[in-house]
C-alpha cells in the first residue's frame, strides 16, 4: 500500500503527466455528462421500454459501447461507432486505392490528410445512421406520446443535426485526449462507456443468484472465474517473443569494426500486436448481418440472418465473429508492424539477427515470425471474444454480466487499461522514478 501511494505521489510530481491525466479525466467527464442529455422534444419519463429492449442482444453491446447513451436517446446516442466504421472503411480502401497508399508514404502530412478523409466519412455515415436511429425508436418501444413535437420535420431535422454533431464532438473529444491527454482517446471513450454498465450488470446477476438461482456461492465462483479470464486477457495483451539482435562495435572513426561484436539486445514482437482493434473492427461489422436480415425479413434468407445474427450468444454469430477477429488481427498487424522499416533501422545502426543477412532477408524473417506468432494470438483472442456465449449456455448467466467474461467488453477494458498504464509508466521511468510495472526504491537522480 505504501508503494502504491508513493507511485501516486510521483505521478503528481510530474507536471506534464499530471496535466495530461487531469485533461483526460475532464474530457471523459464531459463525454459521460453528454450521454445523459436527452434529445430535445423527447419525454424522458417514457423511455423505460427503450432501456429494457436494449439490455440484451446486439443492441445491448451497442448500448454498452455508448455508455447507455443509446438507451437514453441521448445527444451522444450514435456514440463513437460511426468513426470506428469510417476508420475500417479507410483502412480497407488503403489496400486497393493508390492515392491512400501514397498518403501512407508521406509521413505526418499524409496521416493528417487520411485522418481528414476519415472525419468526413464519419459525418457521411452519421447522416445515414441518425435518421435510422430516430425512426427505430418507435420499434424499440418509445410511444408516439413521448415525441412532444411529433415525428415531423420540425423534430427530425434538428435531431439529425444534433446526433451528427454529438458524434463529431465525441470524435473531437477522443482526438483531444490522444493529443493532449494520456492513452488512446477513442478507445478510452469506448472503455469508459463499458465500465459505466459494469455495476448494474453485476447487481442484476447478484440479485438473480440470491433469489434462488445458485445462491451466494455461485456468485463467488463467477467472480473467481472472472478474475481468471482477466488474467488470461492480460497475458494475451502482454505476451511477446524476443528476437535476439547483435550489434557491431563502433570504431573510433564512427564506422563499425568487422567481426567485433558490441552489445546484444532483443526485439520484442507481441503475440497480439494489434491490441483490441480487431475486436472493435469485428464488432462494428457484426452489426451489419442482423440489420440486413431485419431489412429483408420478408425473404427466407433475410429471416435466417435476422434470427441467427441478432442473437449475440448464437452459434452462427460467434463463428462469424471469431473468423472476423482472426482476419482483422492479421490485417491490422500487417499495417501496424513495419517489418521492412525495422530491418532498415537495424541495418543502419549496425545491428543484425544472428544467422540472418541484414536487409531484405531480415525483413522476410521478421515478417515470417510475426505471421507465426499472430496465428495463436489471433485464435486466443477469438476464443476469449466468444467466451460470453459459452458461459451463458453452461452457467445460465445473466446476459449483461456474461458480456464481461472475455468478449468485446472485457478485452477492450483490459487492452485500453494496459496501454494507458504503459504510457504513464514511460513518463515515470523517463523522470527516473519507479514505474507502475517495476519494483524497488525511488530512483530519482539528484
């Protein structure tokens, strides 16, 4: 406990880190406040059935991603998912469109242009999703009497503008957290929304067990299992394979001495280098089959899709979900782990992997190793993602609580938390303090 307070004190001493943490907390608080602000013209007292209908199934996940804003008919009801969808589209288009490939090679200026394209695409997606959401409120249990201004243009047009603005503002909050705060802003917004639903889900599960469905002992078993799954998720996120690298010793002239070896280091290659992004990408796409099925439910294929892909604990849903996670893990790893650049950097610094020629052979070797370790990493990620469906079937668990047993919710929480802690840890170590992941005495240099 003493060590914990010492680390907190050290964090507070670093002015830049303290400022970034306060900015992050402030912007997250703004987002949570906005999630409670209901659209003008809707009677909040008549939204109980909407809240009830969005507790389970694929709408339950969407509601969790928005931190309850979807069920509140909030100005942030669309959440950050349109931005995620736009990012997926831009990433996939980058494979086939030469212009986007050129932007990837232009460095910082290309990245800014690509981000701007993503923003405009986000707005386009919002313009489609906003009226769809408003028209679907009636089907989700909101009575006509709840629309104080009716459902005419006097309500629809301002509401669409507000929903689009809400999504753009949430996107801006995420980008500001990334730039001025600590951690990945977009991922933090999703995580904070998920965490907001955790206490209610646990209380509902506890009430169900205490009322005769297993008793307090089963609650304890579930908590132990939950911590085991959290530990497995942490191991997946942190697991690495270290590739040994040997460096030639520098000569007095600044070159490298032949056959004289200097330091020996390692390249850490993560088992899951793509983090939680495959989960987020796959989950964004999994909304589509059920929506397509409900749109074409007059056909046999549409009815089959509606039945099988709106049940997030169903067999077909989870098979497709797992396959998408594996595919996106390989895809995202390929675009985020620049093996060619790593090989070039090694060559320029006089480093090489023992037994492998510098240059192209090193890049091919690193690419091969990444492909080999990504397979078990992606499969393990997929298994954790579909675990909620397993515990629901085997343990008769409440759907809301089951979502935290692996699945999208837990993996995002663990992945984003570890990423944020690692950034804080870097600030501490750079200021010669003990990090959050280290032990020992304070190492501050006088």
